[in-house]
C-alpha cells in the first residue's frame, strides 16, 4: 500500500516526514486552498526531501506557464491535476516533460461518471486519486461512499477525502483494489502535521501492526 501525505506548508512539518516510510509528499499550489504554498517555498521544501519520496505539486486548472515554472524552478517529481484539465493539455505536459509523473484527481460523484472520467484519462495518467466531490476541488476533509469504488480495477488509484486511521480501518473491510491513501487533514492536529498520527497510519498501512477492527 502506498501513502501520500499532502498539504505541507512549513519547513518544520516537512522535516517531520523526511525519515518516515511514505511514498509521496504533496504541496498545494492553488491560491484558494488554505494549504497554498508559492513556488519559492515549494523549491525550498522539495530540495530537502530524500530522492526516494515522490515530490508532488497539486494544481487546479493551471496554464502551461504555471506547469513549466513549477517544473523548472523546483525539484518536484510529479504534478497532480485536480481540475477539469483536457487530455490535450496533459499530453502536452507528457510530451515536453516526459520525466514528470502525472497524477489525476477525480471526484467520486457517481459510478458511471467516475468510470467515464477514468477511461478519458487512462492512457496518459500514471496514478489516479479518487476524492470527495467538492466545488473547491478537494480538501474538504469529508468522506464519501467508498462502495462506489468496488469493482474498479486495472488502474492504480489512491483513496482521498477525510482519510484517517479510523477510516482506513473501515476501508480495509471492503473488497477494494486501491493502491493506497492520500491524506492531509487526517494527519493534522489544529492545522499542524501530527507526527504521532502519521506514524500510527504508517504502522497500519505499511507495517501492519494494527488490528484492522
């Protein structure tokens, strides 16, 4: 199971995960998000993250100049598209920046809409994130009905939206073919990344030391 911890805003919080057993760390470059960070700050963060951790920058309906600036100015290794980006736009990124991993977030609105969106993006996306539907493009801290994901196979996808240790336990009771979890609010206490919450989730997901009941 993969773990992506997301929404880091301070060097202090970033430093907490440098030695943790996670697969990816995420930074939000969307001005309307409370977790927004600018390009110089993202550069500062990505420069201190070990190479084995994927460095993901989350954007919403960006223009190509924004993508280019992020890639050229920081040490990011992946772009997470969280809006209604066209397949042509995504293919342009892939063509000019083939070394960058492309992640697409999709809302779990209903099963048919989700399936159609996956088919639209499937060929050009490396990893999907299935999140709670929201006009603010995620970041709600709210869950959705995970049963919508039953039968979803043939792609790599992370579950997002209000994920914490309790909800991971609930999800693991379902027969889902997910690849892991994308977590922001579930690893925070009073808007600060909580090292104990992060370690508890890692123990559960990576090291299986928690009883899934």
